[in-house]
C-alpha cells in the first residue's frame, strides 16, 4: 500500500471536515503519530483530496492542512524575477502564485495524488470543475512544463504567443537557484 503524508492531524477513513472545507478519501489507516507527518496507508491507487484551497506558490495548493505540488509543471520560485522583452525585471514567481490563486479563488479544488503520497509534498493532478490547473498555468505562460512532457504542447503555444515567461527571458527554477547560490 502507498503512503500519504498528512501534516498535523490524523484522519479517519472518511472525513468531511466542513469546518476546514476539506474532504479526504482513504480506505485504510496505518499507525498514527501525534508529531510530524502522519503516514496513512491507502489501498486506493488514486486518493482524492478536495476542498477550498490557497496557493502558497505557483505550483502548490494547500487544502486544509494538506500541501500538494501540481504534477507536470515547474513554477518560478516566489522570489524569482524574470525579464520582459525590453529587459525590465518583473516578479514572475509572485505572478505565478497569483495566477494560481485567481484560478482557485472561491472554487472547490479536487486533487488526485499521483505518486501514492511518497514524496513531501505529494504530487497531484488538481482541477476546479472542468479546469486542469497545471494546464491552465502553462498555457498562459505562468509556469514551465515539467520534464515529463505532459504539458509540452501548452508550453509551446505560450512560447509561440510570447506570453508570460516567454515574453522575455526566464530561467527554470533549478537554473535560477544555481545562480543564486553562485
């Protein structure tokens, strides 16, 4: 069985935490700890986390006390700047976070964990109603398509239209972090 790491509190197999606006579906519980991540064994290969969400970064959503990273994308770091076509700096990392916030504001977000919850934070495909959040962010040039190629055609379209990150010069997050460390 895969493990989902839930931060803060233990969850029962079926919870509708309306006070927090979250719903978590899992079918089995492993031993629960009161400190740190709580591993939850899941026999269901596609666990679902849903509810009202916030955007702490351009590629992450927080639903209640659960933080998940959007699958298939890489967002600029929140502190990262990019250049426009005219060479002016703009806060592309903050812009990516704000774009994700606009997509999820006031909507219910549903996330299907893709890696069985084995990473921290877990990777998930998330959507609001009919909108794939990662695809929408890549298509508008707010984030990069990830190396798995899932959203490569959306990135190509944004690059062709020279929108968002593609209006000037932008470093991928790992390259930007390398420059910061140098």
